[in-house]
C-alpha cells in the first residue's frame, strides 16, 4: 500500500526489479560469465553483504538458453561436502548415493552425458561460498578432473564475502585457486554522483515520476546505507511506511532520519 501511495509499482531496490542499473560493473560480470560459458572453469564473485551479487547473477543468467545451459543455484552452503554433492546430484535429476565415491562417479557420468549427448553445460552457482567446508575446497579440483583433466565440462561460480578470496589464497587451496579463470569484485556505490544515479534509475524503473527525495535526502540515504543497495532499500521501504499515515507522497529528510532510527 505504501508503494502505491508514493507512485511505485514495486520496491525500487527490491527483488522484483528486472532492469538493474549498470555503470560498467554488470557488463564486466557478463563478459566474465560469458568467458566461462565458452571455456568452462571456475569464477569467483565477491562483495560485501547487500552489494547485489546474487541480483547481478540472476540478471546475467536470466537470458541463458536452457537447451544449452543448466543453471544450478545453491545458497545452502553451510553443510558437509557430501551434502553439497548430493544437492548437486538432485538438481541434475539423479537419486544421490550416500557413498561419496559412488556419488562422484554418478554425477560425473551424468555431466559427461549432458556434454556428449545433449551439448548442455551445467553452470553451478554456489552462493554464500565463504561458508563452504574446508574439505570441499580441498577436493573440489579432483571432482572437476574429467578424462585425465583433458576436458572442462562444467562452469562453477563461487560467490561470497571478501573473506572468501582471502581463504582461497591459503596454501591448502592452491589447486582450487589455480583453476579460477575469472574474478569479479563488486564494491558499494558510495561515490555521491554514482549513488544518486543508482537511486534515480531504480526509482524511475519502479514507476516514480516525481521527486521523492531532496538532494539532501539523497545524501542522508547514501551515508546511512554506506552505498549498499540492500541497506538503501530497507531505509526507503521503512520511510515509505512512515509516510503513509502522515499522508505524504514524498520522503522529507526528517522522515528518512526517522526510518534510519527505526532500523537501528
């Protein structure tokens, strides 16, 4: 109700947004993602919580041909390595074995079949990958070894917080780090002009045609959100809820401050 009150069809920085703002970083991710479709391997996407990693990948994968690529997305990564491979098997349509050796053979045989019989490339996206168990990092390169390591039959994106990149620099994970072919790091949109362009673009794409924020309100939002779209979204949505009983169809500075206090 609060959205319609200020003339929006959906939250301006919400998950319903189909047209993401791009000042070059999304294009860079698309290019790297395309690299790993043409030459399969491992990609690493890092960024602070709330910076928009998952939304960016959702946009990048939305246009993939399902007859050529099977996108598998897992965010439940805080489990044992066997559970992770069983989740992969289930996503591939297999009845997963409880023995890791047999499970590996079944998955890899199926991936071979997808490549040779159907020309389909699995694309496995592991979100929140900083939570993956150490033994998964250690043995994953062996899992990706197909035909004496002469073929690359799936692409994998490890997605997580900046600590993930630091973890993979450790000596025990050198084999995995050596297989990473593409690296993308998303940063908060904290520069004043860039932040304003982001918010204005997302407000317009959500249906707003009036001035919802003052210039000083935009600055208040930038400072409070620290340039993170998720934080900005929470503040804006809370401010809209506060505006509704007051009969306001815009968000004055003092209302933004109230929203910020509400979320602390």
